């Protein structure tokens, strides 16, 4: 019975839309019909991958479909900005 319960929970969670996935990182070549909608900034990232992930999360919070990183700096505590596109 427990196995059936676990299986149904996993299937249910796997079929839910992932609304918490961050916005996509874009390049100037693949903006398409999206328009700039502002900027976001984050700080305290451990490395570049962490910085991009945090910028993506912040962009998604703002309702953006994508973002382009404008700046990144820092050593142990990185900070950066990105333009968001809707």
C-alpha cells in the first residue's frame, strides 16, 4: 500500500507544471519578439553559475520570459545585473 502511495505521489508531482523554473538566459541573436522590460540585480553568488541562476530566478519573479546578463563582478561574493525581456 505504501508503494502505491509513493508511486502516485511521484507521478502527480512529475506531471505538475514547473512554475518555479527560472527564466531562460537569452543572447542578442535569439530575443525574437520579446521586448526589454527592465533590469534585475543580485548579489552574494558563490560563482558565475550561481549568479546566472539567481538572476534567472529574479527575472522569473518579475514575470520575464528571458534575460541577458549585463554585468558580473566580484571574487568570493559575486554580484551582477541583467536586462529582463517579456
